């Protein structure tokens, strides 16, 4: 074995900026979701995708979201308290045989809670969703038609149909918003580019500041031009 030479392939941690949608594209995609499928199939999922975009929730955090975790005032900003996640895993690796095992938040202690302020747009979307579809017995906002946890295969299929409807053929063939998770990337990128301080963005997104800046380094629009101008000014001094 000592004669074998092998280096592990390098992995890319940074987000590909090509997957990040702008606010106009995100709005078009969320509108398209509502029109997918019969019996309100897409309508049931529209608010779930909205949570990924407007609150930067991970898919596992979104499917676990309960009404009692949400402060949804009639006007103004609201708040979501994220305390558990239900990531989808192979049933062979869970203790319960359930494909969605309840876990603590990523990068945090088991009992930690992450407060996320949410804009009025998302507040209204969630209020409308609750009024139209109600909630599960345990308070979950998002559920399958039979009341179970929404499977990734179900919402991914709807997402791809929405992409085909909302995007141009060239955009659909590109990496743009290829996965629902890319809505989270779009949210964090938007906050950073809007000038929200990195520690605040990290707190909302559930990241460490160092990880946040490393992962989203390529998505910070205009920072290269700012750096170039500062270097140019220093050289001319």
C-alpha cells in the first residue's frame, strides 16, 4: 500500500453564482409553483419554497416548521423560531425507520433555537397558506395530502416543472435555481449584497461568519470593483 500514490480530489465549498436567482426571477418561480399540478399540488408548496427564499431556511428546517414557531402579525415584519430540522435520509440509517428523522439545527447545539426575522411579504404568504390549507395535528405548516412530511421527490418534481414554466429554455438548461436549496443561496447572497452585516446574516442563516464569507465569497456582487478602486487610489497616493 505504501507504493500507492493518491490524493483526494479537491472539493468546492463556495456557492456557484450561476445558481443564484435575482428577486424578479424568484418571484416568477414562486408564482409558477402555484400553478403546477391539480388538486392544489403546487399551491400547497408555494409557501414552503417562499420560506427557503425569504427566510433562507434549509429544506429540512422548512418541512419541520410549525404554526407555533411563527409570529405572523397582520402588518409589518414577523419572526420564525427554527428549533428542529427534518432532513430526508435513507430509512436504513434511522432509529425509527422514518425517512425524515428529527434532528437539531445544523452547526448548533441540540437545544438551540435560531430566530429569523421575516419580511411582510413572507408573513402574508404564510397567513394565506394557513387560512387555505390549515396545519397538521402537530402544527406543521407543510404536509402531504395524507398529512405526512413532504418528501423531497415530491417538492423537487414540482420545482422542476415551475422552472420550466418560469425560465427561458436557456435558463432552464443552466444551473440557475436547479435545486430548491438554491433559493436559500439566493436569499443569503441578497442579504450580503444589500449590505446587511455578515454577523447578522450568519445568525439568520445559521452559519458561522467565517463559513458564511467563505461559502458565499463568489456571490458578492460588485466587491471586486470596490477593491480595485481602493487599490487604484492607494497606488495614486
